[in-house]
């Protein structure tokens, strides 16, 4: 789950790296991007990537509602059993290493097991 506000300049490359990592794992996944009322082309970047990767989902708030509400909405929209919240994940710096650690040890504090 990735909250985004005016991230058009950086989001495309980052989102492609995250999707690429999960595609190599051979397991089903989804990536939810919550656009929190961006004034730039953040939603357009997500839609462009979604056209090639249906695992990417976009939740869009027309007005900015704040990161807390955006994160909460993204987590409630997730369909998977393992949900990775954005806080304390260090996704912006090392998404692949962090996700690999989660997949090896699902009991890490940052991972949250929830029932479907």
C-alpha cells in the first residue's frame, strides 16, 4: 500500500520496481496506491502502469484528506492476507530488501497478518 501526494515525478519508477520484484516471486499480489488529492499527474502515472499490470490498484481522493485517512482507506481496500502498511517500512529506500525480509519472516513487527 503506497500513499501518494504529488508524487508524479518519482512514483512511476518506484512503482515499476515494486511490481517487478513481486512478479519474480510467482505468487499473487496487489499493490494499492492511494492518491490523496494530488494536483499533479500522480493518478495518471498509476493508471499507465495499471494498464500493463492489473495487480496495481488506484484509490483516488479528489480533495486532500491527509495521510492518515489515505493509509487507512488503502489498508481497508486491500484484499490480501499479508498487508504491508507504509509506516516503518522504508519502502522508499529499499523496497525489495524489506519485502524479501517480510516474505522470509512474516512475524516481523511491520507485517500484519489479518483475516480475509
